């Protein structure tokens, strides 16, 4: 739901929107968005104020298998969230 809110927004508006959302996922997605803007500025020389979120979605990431001395192992899932900005 948080990714649907910021998709298609400008970077500054998406950042401000994430700061005011009361969802738990807003904090890590805000950090990811900030990292994306910092990488665009440092690596490509782009102005972060001119960026917008072109695409963002959550995929299933790696699954870690943790062994416990019981009948079953515990599978820990993670997520991959690619963000494309232009």
C-alpha cells in the first residue's frame, strides 16, 4: 500500500508523504528513497529535486533456512524492493 501511494510522485513530494504516513513500512521505504536520490546525485550528477518515482514494487527476496534442533527448520523470508527514478 505504501508503494502504491508514492508511485509516480516527484521525489520531494514522495519524501514528505512518507514522513507523514503512519504505516510501519514507510520508514524503510523512506530510507530506500533517500538512498536512491543520493545515488542519483553522487553517481550520475542529477538533481534530486528533479527526480520522480517511475516504478516501485515489492518482490519476494531470498529465503533463509534456519536450522533448529526440532523436527522442522524455520524459513525466514525477505523482500526485494526495486525503485526506478527518472
